[in-house]
C-alpha cells in the first residue's frame, strides 16, 4: 500500500484505523539483521534474551546474540546449501533452537520451525512436504525413519559448535519479498499446509508496536509459548528485539504458579499468552500486588478472551489485558492496546496502518453450497457497518504471507480480488470494533490451537474400529472448548483404544479428549457433514473436566 492513501480514498465498507496506511518496506530487508544488528551495535551489553527453566537462567546479551547468530550463519553457509533452501528445526525449546532459527534467516536460508510435541510421523511429513535440504535435530527428537540421503542432519552438538567457533558471516542481503520462513498450519484438505512468509513480515509487524503492545526499549517481555509458535517467534522475540527490549522465555515444567514468580524475578513489564493460561494462573497461582509492581499489562491472542477472564485478571492484578486477533498467515491485525477502550467480547479494532473490510461470503449460510466453487465464483462485495461477513485484510499488507507452499488450490480459496480472507465471520460496528461470529470453514480452535478436523479424522479413520468419524468442539466451561471425536463404530466401541491410537499418531494438542459413539453422523441431503450439529449428538454425556482449567 502506498504511503499517503487515506480513509476517504478507500472503497465503501473498508476500514482503516489511521489516516496513513503502513508505508511499504525497504527493498532490502533481512529479519535477523532488522531485529538484532542495530541493537547489538548500540547496546552490545544489554540483555537480549533470558531463557528460564528448571536450572539457572540462560542470559544472552545483544552483542553475544549477534555474534552467535552470525557465526552459526557462517557455519550453515559452509554446508553449501543454496539461498532459499529449507532448514527444518526439530529441537528442544532452548537457546540453540532460537539461534538456529535466526542464523538460518541470517544465512539466507528458510527455516521451518516445528513443534517438539509432534510425533515422528508428523515431523517426517513436514520434512518431506517442505523439501527441506537440512534438519537441525535434537537427540531426543530423533525420527523413526532416517531422513533421505540428500537431507543434511545437524545434531544439536554440531549447532552449538558452529555457533561458538565458525567465522562470523554478514547478514544475507535479502530482498523484502524473498522467502524468510515456512510455518505449517491446518490445511482445509486434511494435511497441514506450509505458510511461506517473506522478510517483509518484520516490517508488517510495526502496527503492533503501539497498536497492541505499547512497547519500548525499557520493556521486559515474557512470552509463555513454545519456541516454534509464530506467536512466540514474533511477539516473544522479533518484536522485543526490534525495539531494543529484553525477551524472556520459559522452558520448565508446565506449572501455572511459576508465571507470577517469573514476573517478580525478572521485572517483567509485558506478559503474552493465551486466555486459557490466564485462567489457570488465576485459578492455581498465588500472587500479591507487590510481586506484580513491574507488570504494566498482558497481551492475549490465539483464542477469544472471555469477558469473565478479563474482569478477573484486572481485579486480581490491577493490570489490563489487551486482546488481538490474528492467524499464521498475517499474525495479529485486530487488537486493543494502551489508551484504547476495550469492549468485552471484541478483540478490538484494526491496528493503525491496516486496511480491513467485511466481505459478502455469498455461501456462508447455505448448507448445500459447494464452498470451493462458491469462494472462487462469488463477486467481491464489501459490506457496511454491522453486517456479518468474511473478515478480510488487503493483500498489500506487508505482514501477509507470500503464499501457501505448493498448495495453489488452497491459496486461491483465501483470496477474493484484492482481499485475503482467513475464514473468520465477523462484523464491524460503528466505532470500528470487530465482533467474531464463528468460522466460515471447518477449522477448529480449541485451547488456542488452529486445527483441521480432517487431519485428525484421517488418523482415526485408519483404526479398524471406525466406520465413520467426525471431529468437533465441545464446550467444557466458559470460554473453554475441547476436541471430541464422534464415531460410528464397527460393532462395539472402545473409547480407550481410540484415545490411545490418537496418542500414538497425533501431537498432544491434536488429540481428542473424548470419544462419543453415535449411530450416524449429521449430514445434508447431498451428504455434506453438518459439523456444527455434532454437539447436539451428545445429550447425557458430560465432557471430561479439565485438570488444568
């Protein structure tokens, strides 16, 4: 989007939260250089990163971070990998993971951050689908099957050695539109799809700085997510470093009580996590206001923030929570922030510099419609304030993905003219606040994870007990949803067998929490699954209580 475009020049129905849209990024841009190099030159001794866990915290200064990243980048270049080659990162949540990701960016490679929780089967799919030329692999995360001979395997020890001893390299002179990293998310055809981002994404994150974070170089930002998550990589690392702040990550046991201790220990000013963790902290952690004296506010994304959690957190801590709405394809683009009134139930307004609209979905309420053809064939029509439609962001936004990796059909479905539509149904009120009204597609969002039910259904369908299966969400408390598998069995059903099967083949966050056996699945006259009707197939069975809720 060109600098100087303003609201009066936008089409009817388009929403802009500022008079001036975000200017285009500089032609040459490298994410690693963008968020590390300037800070290392200006404040080499300032703490850039703290990783706390069971042992003594690991602390890395900006100067040491810059040197370690450039040394490892130099070592990676010696492998002879061409610029743009994919490097899969399958490592434990620790400092080497972070160094590997940013060193790959610095070397002009394309890192693929993956979750340690993935099964070997799931990790092997990502390795093959991405056509990765190399994989950084922790010993305890070894693959069941050896990678193909053309894939270079880098052990964690080799990563550490290169980061300590290789000749430092200059940051790659990449263009803003060059591929930067590949992140996998739920696909509409069952298997995860790769979301390819360019180096320009770092520039596209600038509207968040004041539109959501209110961040300065004096901040200490604690993020509670796993290291592979784009929420963590962006909010927890890239953005604090781009602003000269200190980033704090935690890799110890999952204990809600630890977070207030970290606030006090490290003087945390901004805390970022998902609503479900705020709920668990309120329920299980003990803390007092004196221990929170540095905490200015919390950030929340990944799932809708229940108004009750917002109210309880503010009452207990005396600090606000600022919510944001986003996705892997563009990160957050709707949010509340410092100095902005929050409307409970709304994730906020378009961030300053974003161009957002509500589009006519055409087929959203038609159960008999062919969604694939409808998405392509329907004309683009922007809707007025108050109308419910597809939430869309303009494709000129530099934070938007370059595209889906080798998935042209799925990529075509998310673009309507000049707009990207992630599948959220929403409305925008007269004050510019966005209100969420569910999904236009089948993507599920339990506990803050975006999941394709088709992927999970495909795994369960291979069990000999299963005749038909459909996966949906069940409410298990206010603002809490769990995955449930609705199964038409061959003969007698055994819930334990299916739950164990899912543990063997699916990452923890993809596993159904319960199995409901039914005589048939709800379908339309032409056989299309009515996923929204699944919860009505359960009457006398109560969802399992959530131990950590």
